[in-house]
C-alpha cells in the first residue's frame, strides 16, 4: 500500500480478531482494535501491531450498544481520521437445543453477532462515504450456511450477516464501498475449546481444525480485492462443500 490506511477490527483481543489485526498490520494498515472487556489483551495486540510498524489503539466497546458504538466511532475518527476497512468479527455463542433455548440467550447472540455488525457498519459508513472508498468484512460462519444442532440463535445471526453483507454491497457499490463475508469452519480458538473430537474431525474433508491466521489471510485478501463484493468466502477445510 502506498498511503497508510486504517482498519477497525472488532473482537480483536483474541482468537480470529487478534489474528486479523496482526495480518492487516503486517499488510500496512493502522489498527483500531475493539474488544468487549479484555482491554489489556487488546492493548497487547496493539503492541504487537506497533512492532509490525502500524499505528494501533485499543477501545473497549460493546458492539450491541448503539450509544457505545457511536462514541467509539467518534473516538476512532478523532484518533485516525479516515477509516478504510471494517472487520465485524465480535461474536459469542449461547448453545443449546431450540426446546431449551432461553429467550435471553437467543437475543444476546443476535444482539452481538448480527445487530453489532449492523450498528458498526452504520457508524462507519459516513467515514467510508467521505473517503469515497471502504470495505466491510463480516465474519459469518459455515453454521449460517448449513445450520448446526444447538445453535439456532448463532445460525440465525450468521445467516443474517450474509443477507446484510449482500445488501450493504448492493446499496453502496456505486459509492466505491464493498462488503464481503468470510464463513469460517471450525477454527481453534477459545470459542471452540473442547469441540475438537474425532467425530468432528471426521466431518472435515481436510481432517483438521483451522487456524485463526487462515481466516485472517482471507480477510486480508478481501480487504485488497477491489473487484470482489457481495461474496461469501468459505474457509472451512471443505466442511460446507
Ligand atoms: P473468541 O475467541 O471467543 O473471541 C471473541 C471476541 O469477540 C473477543 O475479542 C471478545 O472480546 C469479542 N466480543 C464478544 N462480545 C463482544 C461485544 N458485545 N462487543 C465487542 N466485542 C465482543 O471468538 P473467535 O473464535 O475468535 O470468533 C471470532 C468470530 O468468528 C466470531 O464472530 C465467531 O462467531 C466467528 N467464527 C468463529 C469460528 C470458530 O470456529 N472459532 C467459526 C466460525 C465463525 P473480549 O475478549 O473483550 O471478551
């Protein structure tokens, strides 16, 4: 990249978001790293980004809280000026079968995984429009494509993200703004701790869990891919083939 650009990454304190922040820093982006509560971990990610030559700042922001999102967007704008890439990665799970799923667990997963991406996109679109360019990458899931027992809330949120991605892509393409999604399979992070069973691995054609860095590479590709919009890129070892 010739001039420096800024990427906002939600859920950047650990797991996939941390890997995305580092990959984008390595590619030449300055990083606004957003987390829910583990601000020290997000600060450490920023330190690692700075070691790669990027500017980086950590922000604590619950992406499901519209006032907090607006405030954070204002802070990022003051700190970095322009924003070029938004990676909506923050996510949670509250797994159980439909019959036993509590309404609050359905709502919480939709609020963070789906509404959070909406609020962040809405808050950062004005910055993209001013810059006449911008790129949203939403971290969906193969579960949004295939369904998964115990994850009605999560599957609904991740499928919803795909619909939202394509809508944003259509609404803002003429203004130079792209929107794409990555649909990871099973990636080894805190979210999937304890899930790596022989039964699961047998369902994955490539026979292993993915690494956060493998999702980060897909995000970095989509950030740079100027003729790609409205795409859903599976990075899943073939499980959703
Ligand atoms: P993770 O290790 O559990 O990390 C979740 C991240 O999201 C943390 O940085 C957390 O911040 C942040 N977060 C949670 N709720 C938030 C909120 N309300 N506001 C702001 N930040 C919030 O998860 P991961 O495995 O890296 O997953 C990252 C994304 O990939 C999620 O959207 C997930 O659904 C998706 N995904 C994961 C897999 C997988 O196999 N791991 C597969 C498909 C899709 P704190 O550290 O401060 O709590």
